[in-house]
C-alpha cells in the first residue's frame, strides 16, 4: 500500500505540529512494509530523520504562493502534487482535507472549539474553514480520527457523522522514562499554550494574584507560548497584576524550543491549564510525563486525559483555581502524590499505539 501524509505542520510550534511529527516518526518505526510518500513545504529542510528505504519525500510548491493565492494554494495547488504520486490512502493530520482532493483519505480532528466558542476566534481567519472546509472534510473522509472521546462526541453532535466512521486514537506522551529526578525545582507555576481567549488566561492571572496576596507567596507565574489573538486584555492584566504585587511575578515567554519546554515542565511547581475547551490537551499529558503536577479544567477532553492524576477545577471559578494553586504550592506531600499519579497516567498514552491504530484506519480507508 502506498500511504501519503500531509506533513506541512511538522516544524510548527503547536500541538498539531507535535502530533504530526510524532505520528510520522512512529509510523515509520513500526511499518517497514508499506510505502510512504511524505509531503512537505518546499522550504522545509529537516528531512533527514524521515528518510527510510520505504519513504519518498515530495515537496509542495513554495509557500510564498500561499500569500497571494491562499485558497487556490491550500486546496488545489498542493493537490496536484499529491495526485501525481497516486497514494492508495492519504492522511491529513490537521483537521481538513483540501477541497480539490477526492482520493481515499483519513483526517484527524483535534478539536472543534471554533464551533463551541466562535466568539473567541478571529472571524476572518477561520470563517472559510468553519463554514465550508471542515464540514466538507468530515463528509468526504473515508475515516475520521478523533483524538478523544470528547471530540468524537462533538463530531457526531455537530455534524451528524456516522459513529462507525470515527476512530478515537489518543495522542502519545513523550518518552520520559529513565530521566533523572530534577533536584532544582523552582518557585514558579507554568502555563503553556497559545495566548488566546480559549485558554482562560485572564482568570488564571487573577487567581494567581489573589493567591500570592493572600499567602504572601514568593514565586512566579510563567505564561509560555506564542501570542495568538484577542489577547490585549491578558497583557494589560499582566502589567496591572505585577504593579499590584510590586514585582514582575507574572512573565510571558514567547516561542519555546523543545528542549526549553522540557526544562520548563521539569523545574515547575505545577502546570496550571484552566482551558475553556480542549480536543485533547497535550500540555497536560506532557507535564505529567515530565513530572509536573497538573491543575486543569473539568470540561471537554481534559478529565478524560488527566483522570484522577490532576486537580480538576471549574475554569470559570477564580477561587477554585486559586485554591488548587495553594494546595499544590504549599503542600509538598500532596504535590509529590500528584507527580507519581501523573507519571503513571501518562504511561497509558503512547505514540506507538497511536501509530498502530492510525495505520489500521489507513488500511480501512
């Protein structure tokens, strides 16, 4: 079987980028029999790790053309490149199938937040995909991968898709076995993700500020992630809270390299991730694997991923978030219990298992 994979997101500093890279790595690890055609942007140069005897690397036209003809480029130009290779099935791991592609296909749906909370997104950026591309992709796909039961439920509820067409395939945890225990845990709480309204960062900042004031706690809140949209209030609140606290207790770090991200997790007191909605919530799983206790929301897919290995809070309740922070930051015994539970829970999620189930879906398609 000849399998095509759209690899354009590999290299992106996002959950979808991580998903695509790790999934492709593990598909190539477990499958030496089928032929793979991996499609990258023409500008992508880090292909050495994907070179195998059963792999062909192909490049889409230069991404510079997307600037002038975004719809034509994304939905028709790249399809010409895929069609030339005639894959038996093609995997599209980033929520959409190009409108011009009608071959056998599998699409991964990561989340449907834009349908649940449209007011939290920039209209012009997502309107075309929301109204046309995603519904068409779900209808046309031969198989759909949902990254959680929660996402599967949303797909069925929002689009009336036949349940038998959808496979729930969880993402994987990073391989953290054998890493030495971190001795220099620092006094900071960590949020990791795009700075956008869905992540509920304003309430996190307020909860942190209330906790620090009430407990006279000396530590930081680090917000790590690129700036997204509709976030002016977040940056204004950072400045306001720092003035109230009398120090630079809340910091924003923009792009984080993979090695730095690992260190941030390992040396943090906890990951605080009170998102309003997640299709999976990869930072929760990454944090647990790297030994950071987790505070996260009691909604969408997050209880499904975290189980009883995290503190689950109502993300709308600032006091609940503050109380959870206090419990982790001031009770070392409880913190260590969460760490052990988290490490154990993370071992239930592997990229190899995700790859095997994805290969099954491709064969079915």
